[in-house]
């Protein structure tokens, strides 16, 4: 399976139905092993018949199982260090907003950043925190609108 490139971004290959099922089965096996023991090793079988044993912390196995679960559901996956810094364009893409909106939020002090020369950089950790707060504000605003509509007898 080869990755493809679109607009400068690497995209993972699409999983076939058989590969999605393989991911689903592997996830179930890992989670079952973790549920019944403190499993910390997995055995790999290579094409030459050797079976090396790899020791992993249970947290790593849980993470691998979650990754396999997302793959089996064909969900997009982004793996990034929390201290990773993003450009304003990348931040806008993550938030699904425009770049000018991100810059406005930075200049208003609502989204922390640092300057690298003349360029703004936002840590992924700060961006996630901002996204959670933004979604909470949106939910609150929608609830207020719903309450106002009920008070006015505009139930749908």
C-alpha cells in the first residue's frame, strides 16, 4: 500500500474491506489480551517464518488497539506530538475555519501563539484547547437560541 499526495499533504491509502476487517480483528485480539492480563508482549510473524517477541507497555498496546479501531472504521487519523507547532494555515485547516479568522483570534488574544520571524506559530496543544472551548461556546449559544425559541413558542 502506497501513500498518495494531494496539496502537499500525505494521504494514507484507502483500506480494502479485507484490510479493514484485519484491523478490526487485531483490535479485538489486543483488547481481549489486555482485559484478561497485564499483557506487555506481542509476537510478530514475519515472511521468513521467524517470530520475534516485542515487549510493549500496556498503554502502547491500548493506543495501537485504538488506532486499529479507527482504521477499521475508516476514520481519518492524525498522529502529532502535542508540542508540535502549526502555521496559521494548518491551524485554520484543523479548525475548519479561514486563515483570517485564526489570525483575528490570535490578535484578540484568544489563541496563544509565538512569532518565528514574521510568522505566527500555534502549538497543537493550544489549538486543541481552543477547539474544545470554541465547541463549548457554540453549544452554549445553540442552547440559548433553543431556549429563546421555546419561550417565544417557536418549537419545531
